[in-house]
């Protein structure tokens, strides 16, 4: 069967995303219809134009151009794909001169090699992600409204942190919770819903509320997770949610804990030793019909309990044990800090400077 002939020039012109072709000398060689509309130029005005002279009409001092140039030069120097961090760039309303609309853009520069293996062109792609950013802001607002405000639990100081992923355009379903029980007891929990956006935030809110209710009446964390697991099977999108929950009792100086597929809580003793509470881990919610297990750990006054979601410790192409070791090292080095300062120190040590690729929730309680 003969292969159909493809008019790649027509395909390029019809691409819905804005794409321009740039020479290694940073001169525009072509631009599709979407790019021409974005820049407000004709094809004749664009081709042959020197990219450093392509200043935005609104503000010639706009730093966006400098970032674009830096990205293009990285491609010419390395022959590798380069991205420009998410940018806000306002666009003038074509029907209302002088009226500008807030827009957000992803910019990607891709090397195109010729038959001789040398760099022939750079493909400059501009993607309007404004709708995704607005949906993310709504989801973040919903998520923050559902999470409890930072506060002590009983007489014990605690710190909570939530950091959305730097790369994701939608928030995930990470959550945390702290609540008092009768006597000198508290419950500390964290969870992570599979998925992103408003759907994940909604599921997160339902599961968090259900776990709070179950923990008030259940005899221990395993029973609370069993009840939560049954409830999760009735909610679309709740399958495979991971949760770790701990019941802390100061009268007996014990932590009773259970985990549904979640990274293990960490217990930092006053001497700097760190133990991961990993003796009661079952599969995630919705995947385990049998009774769940729980385990017991003891603590001394002044110890620190740390619960977190996987964004704190997991990195691509790295074993999870490396992330756990980083966490233990950070906790040991900063063990003298109070929970608020300790939480900031742990995030500074473990999250990449340019942001994590997954959301992160963190709870720290001084015992």
C-alpha cells in the first residue's frame, strides 16, 4: 500500500497552536496562522524579522523577550529542547483598543535537525493555558477552603504546610487533618487523591470529612480506614486514594497508626534518631476489603511526629528510599527547631529550588 502524500506546509499552517520556525541566527523563517494572529503580523512582516527586534507593542521593556531569547540560545548551544517558565502576558482586545486581557502562556523551543545532523531550525511553540490556570486557581481556592487552618491541637504545637506543584497546571488532591479526641489524645492524618483539578479537590473534601467523622467513633486508625474504604467505593474518583492516620495518646505515650498505601509517618526522637512507622501498611482505599492492620509505637516527651504526602520525598528516576533518607537527615539536623521553623527547614531541604513536580502536604506535631 502506497503511503499517502502529506502536505506538511498545510499541516503547519493549520496547527491550532501558535508555532514559529526560527533559524539558528534567530531570524523568523515561518509562522503558522495562529502565531501570526497572536503577534498581529502578516506572513510578510514576520519572515526575515530578527527575533531580538520583535518587541511587544505594550511594553518594550517586557522581560518576556529576554526569557525567549535565552531559551532559543540554549537550544542553539545544546541542541536540546528548552522551556520558558509559565508567563503572564496581557493581550489587547482587538475590538476594544486600550483594553488588555490577562493571559498565561507556556513557551517551548524545540531543535529541528537537518539530514546532516546539524541544527537547521528552532521550532518556537506558544500555548495559551489561561483557562487551565483559572481552573487551577478555582481548585486551589476550593482546596484551601477545605483544609483546616493552622492551629495547635490540644496543648501541643503543630505546623501544617501545603505546596502545589510547580509544573502542574491543576492542583492535586493532597490533604491533611488534625483533630482532638477526648482526653489527651489527637488524630493526625494525611491523604492523597489520584488525579488533579476540581474533581480531585472535591473528592479530597469528601474523604477528609468522612475520615474525621470515622475517627471520632472508631476504635483505632485501622477501623477508621476500613470505614473510609467502604465510603470511598461509593465515590467516583476515590479509588486508589492513599491515607496515613495516627492516633496519638499522651497518657500512654503511644502512637497507633495505620496506612492505606501511603508513605510512612516519621517519628523524630529528641536524640535525632528517626524511625519510619511502616509496620502497618495495606493497599490504598477501595482495593482492600479485608480488615486493615494497625501498629503501635512509643515516644518520649519532646519527640516530633511528621506526616507528609509523596511530593515531599519522591523524585523521578529515583528510589523512594533516597527521599526517605533525605527526610530523616533534614529532621535530625533541625531537630531543635519548633514545628513552624522545622516545617520551613524541611521544605527548603527537600523541595527542588524550581519547585516540585507533585503537590506536597506536610504536618509536624511536637509530642
